[in-house]
């Protein structure tokens, strides 16, 4: 009976994710248009923050006694975001990626990934390391804010009349979208964990797979919705921003609350995370993540899941 209820609640959570992703994208696009900020920046900030709330909730809940889940969740989510989300999205439609993303944002994503590996060498991501990551989050936030202000200055068009009303409506959509994503992800993850434990999976495997996929569903749903609406830049920005926030914000908060122990076996997952991130640079020449690349990413992610489950 418990398994049946968990399965039903998992489906309810997925439905909430769909509605939340739709409203989050709609609100973000409206703000971008009215306030002369690119969809990419909106994707990397408002949308990325919104879709990262499940990872934050899961990490805070696991802080201390279940710290293995935090690290597995973050690394697994970053792998899932590229392999599953970008992979599936690129299969649906080739993703155009601006050169600024390839030259600036993706290297930043890789940089914070290497920073995570560096602070893991001593076998622990300490509370001091958590503070360091949160400081990095502040620096990245300032960089993104400056970029947004530069775009506003370069765009000479005036903000349309009634922008305040548009802002309130858009903020409302974003707020409702984030709440639905949060609640939907919690329902999905909690009940998926119950189902996973029935099959005897360890905390690390649950973090790397079940929770990582569950907390990446907002990115998947939101990115697919954005792409179907013709806003591929929001979809790509959402993934890059989420991967950066997962390390700087989610790990930063999780480590600052009580530290996170690092096992030797996680370095294999670190390597997979780096390889998946580096694969995005293949689009540097063409500026497009095509269907062939999407298929390769998806197959690679399925293979990673299979090895993680059965190793």
C-alpha cells in the first residue's frame, strides 16, 4: 500500500513540476522583454535559481547525518543536467548556443567544478570551504548583475508603459512557478527515495541517481518548455546557471551547515561531471548542440546510470 501511495505522489509531483516550469518560463521571458535583459541572463539567474530550489531543499534536509546524499545530489545533478536535460532537449531540437556562453559561462561552470575537486582533496568539504563557495556565489552574482546592466545600457529602447503591472504579473508567475517546482520536486524525490530503498539502494547511489534525477526534473521540464516556446537560450542558460549554483550555493550552504565528507570513490563521478561539461565545448565551432550530440549525451548518461547502479 505504501509503495502504491508513493508512486501516486510521485506522479502528482511530476505534474506540479510541469505547471511550475511553464509559469517560471513565462514570467522570466516577460521580465526579459520588458526590462531589456537577454533571455540567457534570465535563464542563468531567475530561472536557474528557481529550478535549483529542490537541490537546496534536499541538501539542507540531508545536512549533517546524511552528508553523502548532498555530494551525490550535487555531482549527480550536474551530470544529469548535461547528459539528461541538454541531451534530451538537443534530440528534440538542435540548440543554438551563443559564442559568449561558450567563451565565458561554460568556462565559469568548468572553473567552479574544478574548485569543488580542489577543496575535496583533503577528504572533506569543510565549513570554511562552504564559506569560500558562498563567497564565490557572491562574485558570480555580481558578474551576472553587471552583465545585465550592460545589456540594459546597450539597448536604447524605452521600457514599455505599464511595465510595473507587467513586472507584478511576471513576478507572480515566477513565484508560483518556483513554489510548484519546490513542492513538486519534494514530493517526487521523497517518494522516489522510498521506492528506491525498497530495492536496497545505498545513500550514495540514491543521491547520485534517484535524488539527482528528481531534483533535475525542474531543469528538464523548464528547459523543454522554454525550447518549445522558441527560447532555447533560456533552456541552455538554465542548465549552465543551475550547475554553477549547485556547486557555489547548494554545496556552499550544505558544507557551511556541517561539512561534507568526501569518499575516494567520488572522484570517478567528478571525472564524469568534467567530461560531460567539456563536451559542450564541441559546439564552439558551429554554435549548435545538434541531435547527434544530444543522442551521444543521452546514451552516455544512461550508461553512467547503469554503471552506478550495478557497480
